[in-house]
C-alpha cells in the first residue's frame, strides 16, 4: 500500500529516478480503455517513454490521492488529477483510479480505470 502511495508522491515531485525504481523491469501499464490513444506499455523502458510524453504534453500534471484500498497483493488508488495541456490549455478533469499489482516490493502491473467500482471488479471484488 505504501509503495503505491509513495509512487504518486515521487511522480508529483518529478523525482523520476526514485519513481521508476518502484517498478519491476517487466512492468506492464494499461491506460483507461476510454482514452483515445489507449494502449499497453510493456517493460519499464516503454513506460518511461510514456511518462516522458505526459510531461511533454502537460504544463503541469499531478495526481492527488484520495483513497487507497489494500487488497493484499493489489492496491486500488483513487486519485484526482490536476493538470493543464501545454498546447490546448485544457484542464485535466475526472477521476483516475489505478489498480496496482505488487510483488517482491515492486510494482509489476498498473491499470487505469474511470471508477473505483471498475478497479475493484477487475481485482475480483465489488463494494
């Protein structure tokens, strides 16, 4: 649970070397399926490229954590993103919920969802 929470602190502080140290080299990241360019990032290097593109796209971007649900090997993190598009000037709006899977002290998989209920269902639970 603390690893996931720490991840958002490091991301928000732009401490990327410490942030990326939280992830296994075989890490997989999946965007929300309702995003226009949703895809799966396989391997830490692929994910690092994605994060770099986020920082190129947004003047600023952070995720404020509102709730963390410990499910053992998995953690659901409910966030409120704050950001503004560099070219569009559009504000980031809407909740982002993340389902982290952690093994041996490192994140091996993170998936984005629009709601807490979707993330819990993906973890095999419901509220």
